[in-house]
C-alpha cells in the first residue's frame, strides 16, 4: 500500500516545512535553554516563533532570521534552511545543507536534521533527481548512527537506513545486527526498531505481535503509539491505526518540537480517517478538539482544522474554533478565508 496516495493535503503541506522544522530538538533536551545567552534572546520568544510556524504563521521566525536574533548559529542555520524550503528555494536549500553538514560535521544531531531535509528536497525535485536526494537522506541517517554508536535513537535511524540500502552498512553490519544492539540499549527504541525490521522484511505476524506488545508495555508513550499506528496503517488495518493515532494524540509530547510537529499530524490523521474512510467520526472530533485547544492563531492551517471539524460534527463548534473564525473574519486579508469563516459562523 502506497503512503503517497493516502496522505492528506494538510499533512503533506506540513511535511513541506513544519514537520522538519525542529527535528534538531528530538535527541537532546535542554539545548534550547542555551539559546540567546550572548544576545539575550528570550527562549519563550523563540519557541513562540516555532509554535506559530507550525500553525502557518512565519512572520516571527522570519524576523528572528532577518535580525540574526540568536546566539546559537546552528539553530539559526536550521531555521533558515526550513524557511527557504517552505519558500521553494530548493537550490539555495541544497547549498545551505551542504554548508551546514560541513560546519557541524562532528555532531550526530546535524545529520538527524539533514536526513529529514534531504528527504523533503527529494519530494520537491524532478523525478530524475529524486533518487539522489533520497540516497543522501539515508547516508545522513547512517552518519548520525556512526557518530553516536551508543545512542539508541540515532541507531534507530541508522538501522532504518541500512534496511533500505544495505550497501550503506559497515562490514558485518545489517539492519538486524543494528536492531539487536538497540534492543540491548533501550526498551522503547528497541521495540520501534523491531517493528521497523518486521515491516521491512514483510513479517506481518511478528509485526502485529510487536505492535501489541509495545502498546501494552508503554501505554502512554507518544512515539510508541505513533509508530504502532503507522504500522497498522501500512498493513491496511485502518481501524487500529485510527485508534492508536488517537492514543498518541491524547499524550502530546513535551520533550521536543519535532515530536510536537508529529503530534499535530497524528491528531489530524485521526480526523482524516473519519472523513475519507467513513470511520469513527467521534474519534476525529476528539482529536481535532485537542488540536484546537492548543492551536489558536487565525491561519489557513487552523481554518482547515475548523472546516474538518465542522464536517465531522453535528454539534456546535467549541469556543476555541469559534474564536479562530471570528479572528479570521475580522482581521484576515484573504477574502476566501473570510468567506469560509463567515459561512461557518452562520451555521454554528
């Protein structure tokens, strides 16, 4: 089953820039605390910019870059790369990525970041260039794992890449040998790596058993339920996929902005299953209400969430959704968005 013919437009757009935006934060907590030590930037200002960008508002992020308002050049470079990607400046993105990998070549987190961006570049270029950029993404994953060979997360990236191209492995290494090492290091990432291996080898029976075990042993872990949901979706069991996406949605991660991006798409996917496949609309309504309790800016992204919610419920829209609609109707410069907002306000 192809994932490309199932991915909703909103999720695809987010993957264009938002999903990648803060992959940098996924492996090390507290680094953002150092932002601004030399220039006095308020960490809350930076996080507010990221939070707004997730919702489709990039003004504050652009201002940070324009003013070079950041003490940590690596973080500033990452933000600039993602904004360029979102703007479609692909050739510039490629140049910036190559320079970025050179400047921070000793850090595993560098390549966990570029792996995602190289893959996104591959989505945007012509069919004749895609393979080269997908290969660069795989190489970056392997590089991350090689730089920190005792880190279970980076090793999970490496194992996944080796599973796609065993030519990238070191002598004697396979996806299975790397997976076994991850198991010895960490329970959660060991389970995720095993699910990846089962999927890659088409071992559905083992994959199902691992998915059930992972969900039972780590019932409130976002990463686990998101991966289990993706696995069930891949093998065509949509009902379980929707259920586990909702469980992940109910447990928003607080450790990294990358996970918060994944969380946003996870919640939306619950509603997308309900809308596209006539599955449980009550689950979709719950997920969208959770999203709208956190995302409140009057943006196209959030308007899409409200529109989806209106399609799934016969009840009145929550106050959070109504507030977004009023803000759009009163302040947006986009006539189409104003029209949509006013029409929804008349009904609700």
